[in-house]
C-alpha cells in the first residue's frame, strides 16, 4: 500500500497520501524522470519523496546547492529529452524567476511547484497565496505563463500531471501554485489505471517529418516542434531575441515583436483550452464568491451555509487555473450581480483580474484577506453577512 | 608551393597568425581593407612548412593553408 | 578558396542570414579557444568513433559564452549568467551518454557561478569545463573580476584592485575535480591535447585557458599573445621554485574516481537487486 | 455512537510520542479501508521538533471542505500541555482520552466524558514504551468502534509501521483496546 515501498509507479486504486507525496507521484506518473531541488519548508516533503522514488522508476534526483541551480537543471534536462520538475517555497520561488523568464523565451517545457508560505522576507512557514501575482508577473520581460491552483491531495496528483501535459503541449514552463495547506494534508487519492491517465509528450520535428536541414527551432507553428539533443538536429537554445532559425545576429524590433508576440499569444490565444474553473449555484445568483486553492474548500462551505442559513442567493466559482486568467469565460458565467466576494490568503491579489473582468457586472468587489492561515468558513460567512445584512 | 587563403569576410586582422608563423612565411598586408583591418598576406611561401599553426591559432576561422596534398584531392 | 578546416562544425549561413564572423573583438582569445575545442572534438570523434550528435556545448553569459550562442553546428545552449554548469548537470542527468562541453569565463564561473563550479567539481559530474580566463569582465566593459590580480586598474578599480585573485585550478582541484589543467591561448597544441583528455575523462574536467583581451588591456593581440607565453611557466619549474611572478601551467591533477552518474547508477542497481531478492 | 456527518479527532502530545503516526494510521483506516472520507493534518512549525505536537483527523461520510478541526469530538491528550492547550476546543460531551500519568490537572468544569488510559505503562508491559501511540490508538478505537472495523485499523497499522515492529504494534493496539473495554464502565 505504501508508495514508499513500491518499485514502480503508484498502483491504481485508493491511497492515503500527503499532498506533497501526491505531487511527487503525479510527476512520476506524468513521466518526470529528473528532479532537482533545494530544501525549504514547507515544500521539502515533495523533494524527499522524489529522492526516495526517482531511482526506483529509473529516474535521477539531485539536491542542488540552491534554488537557482535547481531550476537551471530543469532546462538542460528538458533539452536532453527528459520531463523535469522542481518544488520550492516562496523565497526559493523568488530566486527562480530568472530561470522562468529564460524558460519562457526558450520555450522550454518544465514544471515548478511553489508551495506558498507567507512573506515578505522569511515571513513564516505556514500557508499562503501570496505568490499568485509573482507567478504571472515575477519574471522579467513579457510572455505569459500557465499556473494551476490545487486544493486537495487529489489535485496535487492530478494537477501535477496536468502541469506536465500543459508544459509539453504548449512548450512552456508551468507553475503549480500549491500552498502549505494542500502540501501537508493527507487525504484519499484515487489513482486511475495508467491507461486512463492522458499523458502528453512534446511534438518533435520527427513527428512532423521535418529533417534536420530544414528544421527551425522556433518556427513551423505557433508552438514549434522541439528537437531533443543527441538526435542530429543541432538545436541551439537561445534566449536572446531570435529569428525562427535561432539566429541572433540581426536584432530588430519587428523580429522582437514577432518572437515574443508569438510566445505570448500561444498561451493567451488558447486560454479557453488551457484554463479551467469550477462553478456551483450560479443560476439566479445575486452574489458570487470567487476563490482558488485551499480557500475554495472554505469558500464552498461558507456559500453553502449562507444559502442554507439565510437563503442568500450566492454562487461559487473556483479558479483551478490562475494564469492565463479566463476573463472571457468569467464574464460569460457571471450574470449581473450585486457583490463579488474574493477570499484569498493574501491582502488581495487575484481580486485585481477579477475586478477587471467583472467591473461592469457587479456593484462591488469585496476582498476577504487572510495572512498565514486558511480562513475558517465562519470568517468568510461573517464578512458575507456584514455585506448582505 | 603552399598557399595562404584569407577569408576577408571573417578576418579581423588580429595578425596572431603572423606572430606565430615559425617560418616567417606570411606578413601583414600593407593595405588596410574596407572594414578597417590589416589582413595577413603571403610573404615568402617557399618557407612555409605546412605546419598550419596559423590555422590552429586563428580566432576567427579566417585563414587556411592550401598544400599540394589539398590540390591533389 | 580553401576554407578553414573547423568551419565544418559551424553554422555559417542559416535561414535568417549569415552568422559569422564571430561577434568577438579582433584577436579575442575566446575565438581561439573555440578553434582549439573544435579540433579536440574533431580528434575525439575520429579516434573514438563518437558521433557529432553525441556532443553538446553549453555556455553561460560573457564573451566566452558567446561561443555557444548560435554559431555551432552542434546541439548547444547559450544559457543564464553563471548557470551553465547547473544546466549542464540537468542535461547529463537526463542523458548521461552526452559528451557535454561547457564554455565559461572567469566572471561566469568564478563570481556569479562560483558556487555551481565548486559543487560541480565536488559531485564529479562528467563534464568538460573550458574556462576562458581573461582576468576581467570583457563584454560589460572591462570591470574587475575575481581573477584580476591585486593592484590592477580597471574601470571599477580605478585606483587599483585591493583584492587578491582566485586560483581557479587550485579551487577546482580542492573541490574534487578529477582532471584539472591550465594552459593559455598561446599554448595551442597543449590546450587541444588537454581538452581531448578532458572529454575522455570520466568525471569533472576543469580546464582553465588564460586568454587575452586586447581591447580592455589596450595591447595588440600579437603583443598579448607573446606576453601570455612569457608570463607562464611549467608546473614543474614552479614546483622547483623557479616561477617568480609567472603563472604555472600544466596538469594540476589527473585522478580516477567514480563520477556522479556511476555512483547514482549503483544506487539504482542496488534498489533493483533488493527488489528482485524480495520477489 | 451516532454516525456523524462530520467527526473530528485531535491527538496532541509532544514530539517523539508518535502522534503524527496515529493520525496517519487513523486516516488510512478511515479513507482507504473504512469507506469514509478523512483529512489528516498536523501542527506545523519549528516548535514541533521535540516540543508540542498535534495531529488532527476530520472524518465525514461526504466531502470534507474545511480540513481542520473546529470543535473536537475526541481529544487524545498525551501531555498536560496538550490538554491545557486544546481542552477549550472540544464539543460538548466530547470524549477526553488522557494518560493519567502525564495529565494530572483536569478542568474543573465542562461536559466531557473522561477516559483515563495509562498508555506508557501499558506500552512498557507490552514490550516497548515507544508503542505508546498504538496503545492510545487501540484505546481510541474501542471508543469509536461503531464507526470503523478493527480490521481496517490493523491493515492501516501494517502499512504505516516498520515491518520489524508490526507484532509489537499489533499487541499494543490490542492491549489499549482491551484496557478501555474492561475499564470503560469504571472510567465513565
């Protein structure tokens, strides 16, 4: 039963796992065979589990000297053909931003898990959603990002697999914005049979019948096929503004716009294919509560109680994907409402894109902040009752 | 006789090739070219032993020595 | 016209136009190091029956790192400042069969990437590190580097450097690299042989190549080349106390010990045999 | 005992008593073998090394949204500090399972059912004081036996302890269970 003693991937069936373990197991299931990391609370359990399991599935684990090198390892591993992951917590996530920017520009599939803890500075080692803006805007330069927000141990398994699939599909770094809450809780995790788990692998030039002499590492399609090192494609990964063939000699702003514009659009144009959200009770609702991650567990409880106790017509939306932000979808789903409540474990971050999306759909947007701990349902409920007497 | 080939598009006129030539077979060209560089040129190629040190030290992949063997290929 | 023999390994023309000449300044030693490295690779390919696609070149940021920017007709990557060794670590872990050569400079390897250099050597990862040491930051305009000697004036030490320089070979050797050598651009044949040895070494090979920056040190390339030759001395003579102010060159160490991949593979094999015993 | 829609167990003591392991075993038993949902969390902070330690389990027959204990139905207190810290957060008529050697000061008032189990003593007699936690687990099981099968717990123990200690842990579990069954009326 214990995954610690299995020599293969996690067996189909019911397991009882910590979110951190589920995350590492999801990665292995998705095909991750290189893991590099640096210890940091509260993300360390992912790394420890990876250290334990990687050699048992024929992969390789390495503990690096810092978070920068951990993230850098993923670049080389990905180019050499492996699916690769690291996990860290907020201060380490800050250190990885340059690599994230680099991975966006070189269109390198890799997965970074951030088990968020509160800041700024060392802050504390409890739970947090304070990095959700850093996920989108922390890296220097343009270029969109994909960031997922798990809320349970099952999500930690499922979303990590999805993160690898999205990374390979869109040839881009993908972030799993976990929280201490979800990384440390133990819950039932149901593992489907391996053949029922969709696994995406990157498109190679061989897949498209492109021979080395006509291969363009940054061309052919909105998501260019990616050659693997060692197969004769002489692929050169480069983050300076480049032409489709990887040539960096003649910079000009038009090439820059084409290069970075495509990298940005391949994510943003496909927001509906990438982003997912969950809804409850939106029909006829007069108010809506929008949240993500573990706060959605408390949020749905508060919504249920508000409806049961006082008959308040309040709907519920959970953002499974934080970025790209599904603005159009949100506008389609939310009718004209009075109040929009946004509980977050920060002082109000995702409330900004929510407000921008629903600015003409509602009369007010109400932040419900919490720092360092998960809101209790009562805390959210109290704020709802305050606003809707 | 061996022949010195200088790729004028690549050569930046550092003249390390002239510096290293053990036989003093090549020399700086007295003319400055259109890119502002002084390129190497043949001096007395009868002295060239075909050691190719000039090729080996060239930072710009700009010089090449053609020997009789090359011609025979 | 006969072309330079190593051009067969470079991308002269590509869809978006010509890539050569190299972006480097006239007489830059980094171009020579590229020439030497390609000759070493050429020899290893021919003598050891390796294929061109077995080789990968990885660099960080700086003058020498431009060597892997987009010229090579090999698999390659021009990566982040200081992080080339970490990126190379990832590639090695993903595919240990790759022969990975890292181009780095003294700033890239010893300052911003100093920690990665130490730990790469300590782990004895099977990489060949070619550190082009010109004693300063060339690309950004000649600032002081960890390898700039005491007293030298640069744009950021206008009154003379108050710090001592790093001896990178001693550092790499102490940290655990299995093959450590130093030559200069003025030692072409020794450098080429040493790089071949480094590629064949199963473990971390750290090769420092003293190089010239004619632009920032304001001398002609030929003068600098001559000076490099004069300012170096063999390790043997240095050991006999005859170095004076000259820099020792030669092989600092050449030892045998299992590399990281071998040791990790032992772990994988042990786990699998444990599992078989239990079944 | 009535089958609660949501049932909350808090186990507290100090580091080294195996508090976290009991939580894992209980969670596995309920979720994997018992047909319930459960969420197991543990106190998390630098102070949890050797100092105060807490493990929580929320059990429900439906979805568990809020993952933490709000008012415990059962508080297992293995140290005085644990009791002092958490006794205020128990539901009316909750079960208070304590080791009387460790917990000597009890609240004067409050509606709770007290179950005193000398876990350390029983563990010593069973063979090793390290299995204090499985003694407490056996005692706890005897109190919630209407919610879960003994077999579910025994399977969960097997998956969560070292194979070499399995026999000892099974025996400790049995002794804890028997103690409560034979003393329950007295304690009540």
